[in-house]
C-alpha cells in the first residue's frame, strides 16, 4: 500500500481522514459541551465553583483510562467490521445517551451520569479513529502527513467548538443542546457505512494489523521499546503549568484586560499552530523525523517565554501568534512519532495510551499551575513560565532513547529494518499463541 505523495489513493486518504477527524473532534463531549455544561451547572442548578470543577474531574474519568478502550478496539470487531463497526455501534449509542439527558429533568445527578456515559461511549469511537489512522499511517508510510492532517483538523475542530459552544450557551436550552449533540453524534455512524475501497480495501490484511490474544498483546506492548519515549514525550509536551488558568488570571487580574482578551489569546494561539503543521507536512517527505524531532523540540522549548514580557492585552494578542508558530512543528512531530511507535495490531492501545497521558498532563499541570500562580502574588506567573520551560527542556533529553531505525526514514520511504521487526514480532506472537 505504498503511495506516492500525489496519487489518487493518497488524496482519498486525505479526504476520508480530514472529514472524519473534523467530525470526531467537533462532536467530542469534552470540547463542545465543556462550556455549555459548566453554564448549565452555574446558571440553572446554581452549582458552586468547587462543584463545577469536581464535575469536570469526574466526567473526565473515561479519558484517564483511555488505553482500555484502545485495547478493546484492538481485540474486538463489532459486526465483523473492525473500526467501522465501532462507528456503527457507538455513534447511535452516544446519541441515545444525549437524547436521554435532553428529555430528563435537568439535575446535577442526571448531567453527571449522562456525561460520564457519553464520554465512555465516545471513547470507543475515538479509539477506532485513532487506531485506524495510525494503522493506515504505518501501512502507507504516511504517518508524517497524516499527523499533519490530524493535528490541523483537530485544531480547527477545537476552534469551531469554542465558538459554537458560546453560541449554543446563549441561544439553546439545555434540552435543545443535547438534542443537537445527539444529531451530531449520530452522523459519525455514517462512517460505519462508508467503506472507500482505496482507503480501507485491504487495510486489515497487512502485517501491521495482526495481533494476538489479550495476554499476548499485553506482553508485546510492554516489550515494545518504542512506546516508552513516545508516551513520555507527548506527556511532557502537554504538561504546561504556564498555560490556561495562570494565563487567564494573569491577564485579567494583573494586566487588567477584559475577560474576552483571554479567549482571543487562546484563539490566535490555536490558529497559529496551523502554518507550522503544514510546514511539517511538507518537510516530512524530504527529511527524516530524527532531524525534525530535534528541530521541533528545540524551537518549542521557549514557547511560553514571551508571556513573561506581557504588560498589555494588545501585546498578549500579538505574542500569541509567534507562540503558536513555535509549537506546530513539535506537535506534529510528536504525533508522527506515536504513530510510528505502535506495535503491530496494537495501534488503538498505544494511541489511546498517549491520549490518556495527554489528558492527565493537561489537567494535572493546569491544577499545578494554578497552585504555583497562587503561591506568590508578585512572581507566581513568572514561576509558571519557568516550570513550563523546564518541562519542555526535558524533551530533547528523551529523543536519544527513541529506537534509531524508527525515525530514520522520510514519509513514503520504505524501512526494511522496521518491516523485518514487524514480521518477527508477528511470528513470535503466533508461535506463542
């Protein structure tokens, strides 16, 4: 399934995963429903700030154990359709949960139980998506380009979700909000019926798709040396105690900007990743990841430093653009690394293990950052910048631990060493089984 960059097969893959990525991340409850549910709790149920934060913590539980859903994806084939079976089964199931919340009397308990159920059901969809894109990235030697595409549409979906959630909060009742979510979730089920032959024709017949039983897969996962630096690098990259809550409080309380400036800052910051995502997509077919990983990591180390010089809302918005540009190459490179690092037949498990690490890092570091910020009224924000920069500076120390042959070839270039390792691992798994 090797492709040249401009082949019809490549274009079909871009079309399929571009539309699927945008829809999956736009519908993900943790993004589109985060702001509306927080306002439902605050305005309709008169919840306190601690109750809202506890709601976020509890509804996030399925995200923290995401690798379990990845393992389910690798071992189970609903309706005999593999990943399409997950879309076909769990998209309507997620929609049914939203309908149940929508027709129920609004209460903290209904919202909490409903959101945990929706988050759980949606993890199966996300595991199928993540596993499938990683599998096709490995088989077609397109992990770099698919990483670029996935990162870009993920960013666009988050920006759309941020704007849409504000409109939803102001214009729809809680019931209408959940009926809208049900319709959006159900639409993912269409990908369970769509099977473009040029994309999915023989995807599960290739060596990279073959696994073992549960016990054998766990053993293979633990022995697969490439997974450890991939998980650790992505965890460190998303562990940023200097972003989100500290920035929000710093801009509003110390720089004395309006609340809107913080949302504009995050919007500009997010959009500014896209040009360097595209740059990675261009360079990955010309340069091996061993160089691009180093470049991305080194450029990204001082990403948060410009915030230390912010003394006005306008300057914060100006600096958001270069800060975003500094992070795009690293984000795409680290996602590319995760795709390349997946053991055969365990793409869902590793990608969801990375996803769980990312969520734990993001939420845990925000909590840590809030505590660091609060520790010193005068210098707390500066300490947050130092903490984030110090964490990012650890990433170049992990890169040498990546197996060299894994990142030695450009996107689209065959890698005989990796192909031999895949076949050897499959043979061992079949012999053990």
